[in-house]
C-alpha cells in the first residue's frame, strides 16, 4: 500500500455546465449534467463509478446524483467541509480512495445556484446555531457579517504591514480578466477590464472594491479520478496527481481567525505547501502555471507567498510586468478565475488545472509540466500539484 499520494491517482475527465446568473434548473440537475459531462470526457460509463465526493455545502446528496446519472453501487462516499477549502480536498479524498483500492473510479462534483438561489455574498444568516455561528456572533455587532468584510480586515492589515495598495490588487483583477476575455465559457468573455475601471468601481468593504470580489454564479463542475494504470488506456491525456494535501492551522476559525498573533499570512496554506512539495519532491521553481483560489484579489497575493514564489510582503512586486499572464513567470487563473470566469467554489479551477496539463486551456502557456491548484483561504484548506504523464 502506498505511503504517499505521489503519482497514485490521476484526473481523467472534467465536465461543467454553462455558467450563468439564472440557470433555471435545480442544483441536482446541474450536478447530474456536470457529472455526465465529466464521465463522457473520460470515456467512462456511469456504471464504472464506485465512489463520489462533494462539499458539505452541496445540496445534492451523492445517492441522488448517482441515481440521476445511472451510477450503481458505491464503495466510497465522502464530503469535505469549510466551503471553498474543499475545492481540492475532494480530489485528495478521491485520490486516497483510489490509491488504497477503496474505490476504482471516483467522481468529485459541486453544483450551486449561487446567484439565483442562495446568494454566496449574503454571509451570516439565521438557522441552526452552529459553533461557527456562535463565534461569528462576536463580530456581527461591528458589521463583520460577510466574506467580503472578513477578508477586507485581513487585507487592511496586510496593506498596513507591507505597503500593498489598491493598485496592486488591480493588477491581479486585470490580469485575470485578460484571460477571461479569451475564454468563451467565462461570464466576462470579451469584456475587458482596465486599471481605471477597477479604481473607479465602488467599494464593497474597504479596501476591497467591486472588481476585487468574485462573482455569484449558477453552475456545476465535476471531475473523475482513477488509477494511473487505467488512465493510460483512456483517450484524453490524464493529469497525474503529484501531491495533494489538506490543512487546518493552529487557532483556526472559519474565515475569522482574528485573534491569531498575525493576520497578514495564511498558516494553513503554508502547511498545504509544505506537504505537497514534500510529497511531490518539487518546489516553486518547478511550477509552470497556477490556478489560485481567487474569491478576492488580495488572497492571490497571500498564496503566492505561502507557496514560496516570493517572500512575505513581496507578492505586490512579484506580480508586476505581467507575471501572472500567459507569457509571464507564473501564468495564473488562465480560465479567468472566480473573479472573471465563474464562482463554482473553486471546482472550475480544478478543471482548468487539468486543461493546462492537457494543453487545452483557452490561454495555454508553452510550459505545462506542473500546475498548482489551490482551495479557499481563511478556512481549513487544500491544494495539489498536477503533472503530465510521460
């Protein structure tokens, strides 16, 4: 039995629905469509699937999705909490199941009506009194009730410590939008953004402006994981999982770890980085492109630092001169990201990571041996490095 996930599983199929603001369909239907598309892409049948993973926040039970698409017996099913932190966590769990023989073919999926249904910008609401809701109650009297307000506080502190400015955040937004302009699947396809557009947009939660914040989207995404041996027999080039990890940092809270000694970094993402570099035997210099979870522009900067592409506080300098674009040092969010393609809780980023490995991204860099993909930040999170299979 393997003692590491390195090269023990591969992503062999990806699928997604269209991305919109009003799908006109149930989240179950969106999930079923995405799963069917991923299986078709892999050249596999629903009857080949014996495992499924999704987010605890997904409203469609795996047994309902399985029945809807014709999947039979399941020997593995799993859900990962903490919202976008699960984006790569579901892939890691699937890879572990495949590597240990618990399942042979695992589907990961996420579907949501994130605009026409429950709007993901709405933040804290009523309902069952969870432990998260109890700790949020300490912040609500001060107006800290939404993801934007929580991340704005972290961003404000980071700016204070390192001299980062709104213009630096604009660099991230504009680079990401340039990619979306070339991606027919993106909501902002053929709709460019300038620095001036960014700077003149309204504040959502100071210092975050409108274009610093991701979209709210209806849609679904899915991917299929199996063994490298089986992957070699399938038609599409597989994306080999070189390393995958989850992490929760000390003194972690969900989005609001304000009582830590410092809130200008991401200890949990630092831990993810250490794990996947150790598993894969790779380092920052080996990474050719990245899909970095971008619910907000500032969190892209922090993750560049966590993964060692630059030192603490240096991301604002790293991103200058087109570093995040196709011809730059680290082509990043080549699909347009959650800022400009769609917000499917990071699962559309997993699919883009596979396209980058296959060489089929709408903004394909010349070098694509290794691609970093990350999950959400501020929460217990996840990340992986995908590689080509030679």
